[in-house]
C-alpha cells in the first residue's frame, strides 16, 4: 500500500512541476529590439510592450504577433497613370514606411500594408495627373516631395 501512495504522490508532483513550467513559459516574454508587442487581456486591448523582458498573466493575457518598428521597403507593381495631356504612363513605385503606433496598426486598420499601397497609388495618380508627360518624366524630386505623410 505504501508503494501505491508514493507512486501517486510522485505522479501528482510531476504534474504540478509540468504545470508550473508551462505557466512560467507563458508568463515570461522577451520583446526584441525594434519590435513591439500588443497585449490583449480577455480579448480587449491592454497595453503595448516595448523591447525587453515582460511578464504576462498566463491564460488571461495574449501577446499578438510582434510588429516590426524598423523602416520597411515595399515595392508595388507598375501603376498606369494618365498625365495632364491624356497620355498613359506606367510608374514603378517603391515606398518606405515605418510603423510608429503599434496599437493603431493592429486595431484601426485591417491591413496597413495594403492601405499604404492604396494611399500611394491615389497620391501618385493625383500628382502625376496634374503634370504633362515631360514634367512627369523630369520631376521625380517634385513627385517624391508630395508623398503623403501621416502622423503617428
């Protein structure tokens, strides 16, 4: 009988140790430099994590996928644009952008990269649409200077 009681105690002890290890693994998170983490508590925004060590409440807090805060480069396919003199030109677009508000990038827009593409395309069509072909071909600095700047 004593062996059965000792074996049961050993099993309970092993299960308890495994549970404690799982809780610790889910609680302690390290956010790398140039990244940010958004924490939800029971499905609601709780806080934004900066780089470093952080403690979460296991099974209550959820860390969403980390966001890259470095400047990013995205190349979009060539866009057909009509100039002021009604000629169609195809313009390649490369956009440099940086996430500055992880909460807004997570909750205020469904796909921020697609939004950057749409905003860039619209702005490009507006700017180049006001230029004739010669101006469009020689005014790269002017076109780049009218790129949209969004606060935040």
